[in-house]
C-alpha cells in the first residue's frame, strides 16, 4: 500500500508531467501569422510600422520551412478594417480566434514601447490550438534607433531559440561606404512579389546619416538594379558598389514591400 504522503507527491508529479506533455511543441508548428506591432509610450506609429516589417522579414529568415503570413496577407484575407481590429487584439482568446481565421497554427504578437529613454520590444508566440504561449521574450533595443533592426533580429533568434543570424552580423555583405547591410532575398518575398529566384538583394540595415539613408533607402527595400544593371545577388551588388570610384553617380531601383512601390533613388558614392 502506498503511503498517503507519497501518493500525494506522486499525484502532483504526474499532473505536472501531463500538463507539460499537453503544451504544444514548437517543433510541431508549421505556419505563423506575424501581427503588426502595437506602439506604446513615446514610440510612434512610423517606428512600429518599420520594426514590424523587420520583424516579419526576421521571422521569414528562420530555418524550419514555416509558412509565414504578414500584414499584406492579413489585409487581403480579412480586409483593412478587420486587420486594424486584429492589430489591437491584446487577449489570448482573440489571438487564437484570429489565427484560426487566417488558417495558421500559431501567431506572433508584439509591442514596442519605452522605459525612460530606452525602447523595449515585447513578443509573444502563441499556439492556435489552445492559446498556450509557446515562448515570450522582451528585448532591450537601447536608445540608438539605427541599431534597432539588428536588435529585432536578435530578439527573433531568441524567440526561436538561436543566435544572431549571419545576415545581420558583422560579416553581412556591405556596400562599399554607401551605408547599407544587405542579404540574399528569401523565397517568401520572391514568391510574394513574383521575383526571379536567383536575383536581387534585401536591405537589412541602413546606417544613420549615411549616403544611403540621406537618399531614402529604407530597411526592407529590395534592390532591383544598380545603374540599370540587374542586381543578381547581395554579394554581386556589394562587389559592384565597392569597385565604383568615389564620386560615382549611382542610380538605384528599389521595390518597397511595405507600400508595393518601385522607386528610383539617385546618390553619389562618397
């Protein structure tokens, strides 16, 4: 006969084990909806929109073969007004209902706010199955907005359980003094904008007050052509830019996913 005290302990341990076993595994997640970031405190709508785009690209860059649904997809599925309502969703039950409507098995929600002069990014990855928070993370972005994009990538890597990706590390392809860090274009964006699978490059970071920043280049821009020659890859763009002598006139054609616009930007290499 099992003693009463031991039986109680065994019951508690068994209950805890079952509860843990019922928590959905991240390994079983196949699709993710990334919601627009909410802004709090002194954080502006523009800042949350820009970092929301970076968040989407960071999630798309993760290994695992996830189907990732972003703002434009949500708008197309739900309509603009319903998307605005969804963006303000703070309750877990609301997130579960939204994930079900979008046909995904998980959803990432987040907010950007300030604590004194520092900005804080908070993220939650929620399972559609039962509303369980698979993972939560709070990232101190610091005070320099020029480094926020890298901090967002680090936050997403932490959410997915890894280290900072090479595409935003110090060895990312650079541009030869133009002031951008770039990476190869991922398959999701290629498919979304019907782009060639072996062309173009994605702007991962824009150095504040650089020639690229002053000319209007933004994080998330897709580099289409350099002086009317197609950008074949991030590495090819970096090599071409480095070979240009100082003072060269540069014409960049970019696609801006956040608006769908194709822009031509002119700058001079310093």
